[in-house]
């Protein structure tokens, strides 16, 4: 800690009283991005940074205006007054850092997944409930207009019967040291699916197979099949050895087919008629909705992909904290993602044998959206 000059000039008296104070724990790629978003947010003051790797903490602090930095969360909480903590540590440290913050009465925003097991996620959710604080799992993609449109179309029944779903999430990171490809990349797709189906995906069972062709000790490539009640399937492909970054979803219904691609900022969502004889591409009212497209601003710059959604996560977290309301992405979506991930791991351990899934129900979805700015986006027709 010698490198850290104990300058707490980010104290409450020096900041806009309307802003909430937040610390970011874990200053890796994700934490640095979170810190930048929160720093730029009109709702938050970035009050401190924490990373066991002091170099990383110091670098992020320096880049973002010199917030005090720490190597341990306990030290941070003893030294700086904050309302909330945003956590982007590796999987193994999520529970420890999350529970430390919750027990100190802080609101907590966690990168997906919420924890490294369903039981630990449930323990965190129970702690948050007991303390009356917000626990929210980040899933910025659900704040994208195209994703919200998909949820609306699925919820309205416009797709007809669901025939199949294909999801792809790939990266070129090579192998992670602390998690296999299922726990690394599947949370993004599972959170997306859970959101689009508003918690009603209701998979009956899962089969998972993986491969570790480089001998890293963990699966780097994985295939997951979820079986839905009407014998439709969801196929999820996750791959850390790909040379391309991708995040795609195809939802095929008997009436409409939705094709979503996160890497196409100008046209994330395409909507097709299912009747293959017409090859008809729909020009839906979606395209005329304000904010549906990433259009250049007055300065001619197109906003960085996903940045708007990340800003909305920061705003929504602040709104929930101010109202001390349960967060839409945790109770119970974050827990459902953990339940699905655990079932995937069980099946993988059994070389792809089907494993049953036990996840909390979708009952919170409507309740969570009610009264929020999401309400008009999600539930209006
Ligand atoms: N990078 C992504 O694209 C991505 C996407 C979705 C979710 N996530 C999740 O976000 C989290 C972080 O991902 P990342 O890619 O930034 O990882 P990373 O390894 O780059 O960074 C994690 C940082 O946490 C620090 N750390 C470890 N234990 C700590 C502790 N106890 N206290 C404080 N700091 C600690 C590490 O030193 C490291 O700097 C992971 O849980 C991951 O699953 C990442």
C-alpha cells in the first residue's frame, strides 16, 4: 500500500450531494470498463478502486481522476464512505467480495454470473434481502432496444410456436485460468435468453459436451442443448478458441424468425416471416422507434457499441438504490442463470447425459418491471 497516497478528497463533502458514491472492486478488463461508465454517469461518483493487483488498481485510478485505491475490500470499506460496490472480480472471488459488501450494508452490482454456485447466489440474495439493499446482476445487453423488442415480440406470441433457438457466444481469449468456457461465456447468452423469454423459457433438461483440445485442463469449446416443453430445443455454442468475437441469437417461431447479432450496431435485429417460400424480410415498426438504431450524434460520431446500454445499467442501478428496490436482473434472473449453469456442469461431468434443471420461477418479472422506466418499453404493445 506504500504507493497509495491517502488522499480522501473524494469525500462526501466534496461531491454533488445528489450523486451516489460507488467503489469498483476488480480492476481487470471488465472492472475498468465499469469504472469508466460509472465515472461518466450523472448518478454516480467513483469513490474508490480495489484490486489485489495494486498495479491494476493504480492504473485505473490514475486514468479516471485519481480515486483512492486499495488492495483489499475490507480496507476500502473501512476507509471510504460509499453507498454501493460494483464487483468485477474473477468467479472464485465474487462471493467473498460480494458478501463483504452486502454485510457492510452496501448495494451491490455484480458482473454476470452473480456467484460461482446457485447456493452462494441464493445466500447473497438472502443477505441483500435481510439488509434491505439492492443486489443486481449486470446484463447490459438487456438494455439494448433490439433486445427489448425481441422480448416484446416473444411475449406477445407474434412468433407463433417456438420451433428452435440457436445461440452463439465466442471469443478469442484462449483459455481462462479460473473458469471453463461454460462459466465464462454462457452467462451472457443465458441471461439474454432468460430476459427475452421473461423467465418463461422453462427448460426441462440439459445436455452439455465440451472440449479442451489445447490441454489447458478446462473446456474451451462447448455445446449445450436445452430441451423445451414442446420438444423444441435451444442450442448454445460457446467457444474461447474462436478467432472471432460473436454474440448471436436466432429464435425460430412458426410465424416469425428473429435474428439478432450484437456485433452489428446498425441493424442488430432482423425479423423474417417463417414462410420460407416468400423469403420476406419484415420492415417492422421497430425501425422507426426512437433510439432503436445507433445513429450518429450531432458531432457525427456513432456512440461506442453497447455504451448506451451500459449507461442505462448505471442509471437503473442508481434508481433502484434510491428506491431500495429489488433489482430486475437478480431476483430471480441472476439465480436462474446460476441454476442453468450448474445443470450444464452436471451434464458435462456425465459426458453429456441429460441433467434436470431447478431454477426459481419467473414470477418477479412483471413485478420488477412495474413502475420503472422499463415498464413502457417491456410491456406496452
Ligand atoms: N471480460 C468479459 O468480457 C466479461 C463478460 C461478462 C462477464 N465477465 C465477468 O466479469 C468478471 C471479471 O472479468 P474480467 O475479464 O475483467 O477478469 P480479469 O481477470 O481481467 O479481472 C479481474 C480482476 O479482479 C482482481 N481480483 C481478483 N480477486 C480479487 C479480490 N478478492 N479483490 C479485488 N480484486 C480481485 C484481479 O487481480 C483482476 O485484476 C468475471 O467474473 C467474469 O466472469 C467478464
